[in-house]
C-alpha cells in the first residue's frame, strides 16, 4: 500500500496539440520597396490604406511601420485636401446622411 496520493491511470492522447495559432507578422510595404518619402500624388498606393468608409487604416491592420505610418497619414491628408482622395465614403456623400443628429 502507498501512503501518498495516487495518480489516475494513463490515458491515450487523441491528438497532439501544437499550441496557439500565431499569425505571420506583417511587414511594411514601404520598407520592402525602400521608399523613404511617401508621395501624396501616388493615389493608387495610398488608396490601399483607406477603409471602405475612407478612414485611415491602423498600423495593426496594414502592417506599416511607425515611421511610414506617420508619413502615410500626412500624405493621405494632403491628397484629401487637393481632392485626389475622398474625405468620406461615396454612399454617405450621395445620401447626405448626417451621423450626428
């Protein structure tokens, strides 16, 4: 007889579990292309960083580094000011929908 606590009998493992899913880290597209200054006139590139409601996408979603995210924000705002990019989504502009009241 044993005096200490007894172990339960060994059970067969159904599947080997490898752990929590870790997604692949996103890399900055501007660093990969070795772009130092982001040009506000490059509308094709800038449009990818706007949501469907014309909001600036965050770093965690796009994978842009901090330095390029700051430059990207300035370039997007300049492009909006010169009317190369929209301030709001098209369906909001057409309907004249007011969110505040």
